[in-house]
C-alpha cells in the first residue's frame, strides 16, 4: 500500500523578500507571511531554506520560484521519491541562464538542468 495515500503532509511556503519559510497543510488556501502579510509562494515538498544571511542562496530561490519551478520529487502515491535538481547559488543560476541563451532553452528548462553541459 502507498505510504502517502494515508497521510497528509505539510508543504513549504516561502516569502522571498522576508527570507522566511513555513510549512502548512497542502490545502490550496492562500497563506500570508507573518512579517509582511504578503501572499507566500508554494515552494514544494522538498524545499530547504538557505540561511537568512545567504544572499546567493536566496537569489537562487527567487530565480527558481520566479521561473515557475518547485522543489519537488514527491509523487502522490509515494512509490518514488527523487528530488529534482535546483540551483543553490547565484553562480549556478548565471551559468544556466547563459546556457539557456546559447541553446535557445527556456529559463525553467535551463534551471532544471543538473549539468549545464547537457543542453
């Protein structure tokens, strides 16, 4: 029997300007940041927030979420769980954006590449 079919897991919501993340039930409701009261962005099941002082990490998070990607590897049945690659630093984001410009890829496709040489 599938594990995730029986249990409701909480997912990560992020406020990038405040550099805060919280876990809430996956209910489709709008969750507001406790600091600025702006709507938080759904980041997925596998999000790991960088430290608040990590400018490079938060730049990467902003780029990934801005491109419409989520930090996911979660499958609803729970039979498979392998997190997708997401850049963790602003340098990795810059490299992938250059690759996207050269290869004619969309930004979301380039940010999802584990190795930018694969494009």
